[in-house]
């Protein structure tokens, strides 16, 4: 029963789609009664009856099934992690559960768990703090991103990680544009840090520094043009983003 309640919105959406399809395709009043009084079974039976012969539409029905299966699997995974965390309250189990909540965009739950891991030898663990920063950034709590970023400024993992970019953006959102730029500038190294330098270009546009932005994009393009074809192919995503950013001045 609890499972059915959890998926009530999905069942109602499926029922609504089937009722709409019956109406627009004039499938007869009998289908109205079947779908109305047996929302889940009736809708599934209708989809099977109507779409089985049409491969494209049948693929759509299969996708719906896969979506339901994925939701069930995710809930099962969380339930298992909750059990492990309850009976074995370890840092490893907490962080795994917190990461699952983060992927499900349940950032408050993720923050609570990550925060509870910052104790003892892990009080200033760069990896856990970095994950906390990512969670706070999603909630636009930029002051907390900066607060935790300050704790691990000297960490090698932090200096190389993507979370430092979030730290720079948080400085920007909090009004410290100069400090944000000083962080971004550390990534501006020849033949390196292309994803981070693209973020730097976005920052320069947001800050209205269009000349600096264009110079940065030109330098990155020149570097990639000087690469051999194999290496350039490996940077295809960067090349596409560079072209897009050059067009959207």
C-alpha cells in the first residue's frame, strides 16, 4: 500500500494520458470506464492494447516502465543505505547515504549527513568538506560555501578540484568580484585547466570584462589549434563550447 501511495502522482499522470488518448483518438466509452475504475491496471492494459503493434509508441510505453523501475530501484537503494547507516553508524555509510541524497537533489538531507561526518580525525576532511560545499552551492548558500572553502584553502585536493570553482563563483555572488577573479586566474595556465578556464570566461562575461574574456577565448583556441589531431579530438567538448561562447558574445 505504501508503494502505491508513493507512486500515486505517476499513476494519475499515466491515467490522465490514457484518458486523453482515448478522447483524441475516439477509442470508445468502454475504455473510459476501464481506465477510470482501474487506474493502474486499466492504463497499462490500454497502452498494451493500443501501442503493441506500433513499434515507436511501444518504445514509449517501455520507457515508462523503465522509469518506474528506476524510481523503485532508487528507493530500494536509499532504504538499504538507511538500514546500513542505522545499524552501522560509520563515516563510510553516512557519506554513501549523503551522496545518494545529493544525487536525488535532496540537498538538506545530504548536508545534515555530511556535517555529521566532520568529527574526530575527519573534522577538516577536504573530501567531505568539498561535498558539503557542492551541496550548499546547489542551495545558493554562498556564504557557507566560502566558510567551508576557507577551511581547506591549503589542501592539494581542493586546489585541484572543481569545488574551488564553486568557491570563486560564491565570492562573486557575495560581491567580492576581485577575490573571485584572483581565484579564477590561478587556473589560467597554458595548455591546461580548460573546463576551469571556460568557467573563468563565463565569470568575465558576468563581470562585464568582455575584452579580457575575448583574449582568454582566443588564447585557448590558439592552444587547441596547435595540438595534433588526436589530442584535439580528445578536446572536442571544449572546442564546441569555445565556438558556442565565441558566437554568443
